[in-house]
């Protein structure tokens, strides 16, 4: 059970780091390639946010069990 909590915490930390990198990365010039990269980064940030939320809920459930 402890390793499950540690694993969930690790996933949450990685998701938070991904959000931080996506939010703090410098803006690229407005080109089609940069726009595509920006869209990809936004999608990754949303996925990371969802993963962090899921990990947080799972950690909460595991802690209360």
C-alpha cells in the first residue's frame, strides 16, 4: 500500500512538473510550426492536469482506506 501511495505521489509530481514546464516555457514566434507546437503543449498540459487530479484523488482514497 505504501508503494502505491508513493507511486501516485510520483505521478502527481511529474504531472505538476509538466504543467510548470508548459506554463513557463518561452513564447515562440507566431508561425504555423510554432502554433502546432503550442497546441501540442497545451494538450499535454491538460493531460497532465487530469493525471494530477486523478492521482490526487487516488492518493486521498488510499490514505483514507
